[in-house]
C-alpha cells in the first residue's frame, strides 16, 4: 500500500473510531441511568452493547496503528438522559448512522484495495445490524406498554 492510499484508509477508519467512541460512552451512560429504574435485562443490554462497541473500537484502532496512524480520541456528542424510550431511540439512531457509515466505507476500502480493513468493517457492520434489530425489538415492546 503506498503512502497516499494508506492515509486515505486511515482517514476512513478514523470516522469509525469516533463513532465507536461515542457508542461506548453513550451505552455505558444509559447503563448507569437505567440502574434501579428499569429491568436488569435492559440495564445489562446497554452494558453488553457498550462492550461490543469497545471491541469494534479496539479492532479499528489496532488497524490504524498497524498502518502507522494514531487513532482519534476525541469524543463526539453523546446523548444521555431522558426516559427509557428516549434512550433506546437515541441508541437506535446512533446504530442506523453507524450502519450507513460502514456501508459507505466498505466499497471505498474495496476501491482502495485494502481487503483487510474491508473485511473487518464487514464483520463490524454485521454486529451493528444485530444491534439495530435488538433495539427495534426492545422499542416495539416498550411502545406496546
Ligand atoms: Fe460498533
Ligand atoms: Fe452497535
């Protein structure tokens, strides 16, 4: 990979790092805020998703380091607060944004010829699709109440 391609790949991956940083913190906050108010299942789901986002953050960051870059560390705006429906809706919006972003990054990386980064983002996108489905199911259960 030449230097120009490498810097383009790193710039793409940095967007993922920033999104994941926001997701880790947002879900962790929702985990704290759900403490004692909502069912342990909901509280645990926020924590479980936060950990999964941290794994994404780690994978993308490690790839950036392997390419000679320095992973971004600035936190994007994080949505905390509101009732459970608000939190879930904010989280679903975050997931939809992440999925849209990765769906754009994957063909960009393919075009740049970076199969390793592309495959990594494909796996991460599959996780985000799972998160979207789970948030949608949880939201539909709350709406029925
Ligand atoms: Fe993620
Ligand atoms: Fe996610």
